[in-house]
């Protein structure tokens, strides 16, 4: 099978985007070891310039555009993190960006996108509605679409997360990655498996939106109904045409996690590591907390924390709940 992205694409992306992104650290976390039942390493993309990994793919994609495309401008639809990545990349590379966000997007993501100079349009409440609006605008303005997860050039950019992990630590047994549209997991899985196929790659998605779990059972991309989940950044109803075969080929396991454990995990990560993370970022560790990952105490496992753009009101509520718990 010829897949749409390979290791060389990721290596090229790594060098292309290096001047624009932060090589985030790899942190060994003793304080989380007993909770996860393994040696815990964290890849905190919450420390990325725009607060999530999305910047990597957006920069790589816009760098690949012709000058004529940059002159017209770019457009994307996003729940928030991709919007900020595209907005920052567009600003750095001197092109206009228009971003379509849901009307109920966290204020921090809306304001963060506007602050980077992009035009923000709030429209609808799901990805299908936003995509309809995007197509309408593209027809009128001829902007170039920066897809949030299914573009091969974007996937290669996201894969640089995995490439950095492989550079920074030896002897890993497994890498656990949040799974939404699948661009991050697809890119990481190529980088990891092509460098060391013995490392287990695991994707974790919210139980409320099990599109990859269901698609894997049937052997083809299928759409699932969307239920409410705290992991708002992972709400995509169907796998991508490019991400699905990559994930099918390289990813060892797809696991779901209940929102209850995402709630429980957030304060554990925030208070023990002092990292500000959003709910979507911690689904991998939440799966460990729920007991869905079959890990051993001696295994070295890297959990990718995909972003940290959490709504301040939600963060305050988690802090309040944590303080209440400790003072009861």
C-alpha cells in the first residue's frame, strides 16, 4: 500500500518548520508513575507557541503554497486550536487568514485567534455546519483551504511531534496520542514506526465520539453520531480519507475513554506537573487512569499532551473542585 505521507515528508517538515515552532521538551514525571502504572514521559504540546500541536501542520501547509495562493489568503474551520495555528502561521508568512469557529467555541480560542490578526466567523455548532459555510466563502473569495487534519502536508507537519520524541528519548515502549480527526496520530505513528517499529502506538478517543473504533471494526471510515463530551477539540464525526489508512497501517490500538475519567485526570495533570492542559489533551492519560491501557510498571510510555487552550472558567471550576476535595 502506498500511503499519502512517509518518513521523509516528516523529516522535510521538521526542517522546514523549525524556525517557526518550538521544539517542546520531553518530561519524565515521577509524580504520575503510580497513577498510570508505568514510567511516565510527557510531550507537552501545550507549551507550543499557540498552545497546541496544530501550529506545526498549519505552518508546513502554508509554507508549501504558491505566492498566488498566499496573495488570495487562506481559510479553515476549527473548534479552536487549528484556528490559532493557522492564524499564527498566516501572520508569520504574510497572508490573510479567515477562520470559522463554532458559536460555542471557548472564548480563549476565539480571542486567541482574533489577537493574531485573523478574521473570525462564528457559525453553527458542528463541523458539518462550519464546512458548509467554508465552501460558501471559498466559492466567493477563492481562498485556499487549510484542512484541520486530513491534508498530507499538514499530517507531515503534525508528525514532527513524533520525530522530536524519537530524537529526545531512547527505549520507549509505547506512545499514547489523543485522537480527533487523526492528523496528529497519523503523523506520529509514521515517524515512530518507521524509526522503530517495536514501539507500540496507541490512539485514544472520547467514548462519546468513537469514530475510529467503529471504523476499525468495519475496515472502512464510518460516520458516528456525536454526543456531548468535555473533550471539545476531538469532536469529528468521521475519519479522514488520508488519516484512516495511515492509522490502520501503523497504529496498534484504538481505545476509548469516558468523560468521567477525563474530568478526574485534568486536575491530576495540572496540579502534579504544573502544566495547563485542556480536556482533549489528557484523554491518553485518562485511559490509563480508567484502566484501559495494559501497561506494566517497568514500561516507558510517552503521553502526548496535545494542547493547553482551556477556557479560564472551566479551569477555575476544576481548581475549585480540587480544593473542595482536599478540604472536605
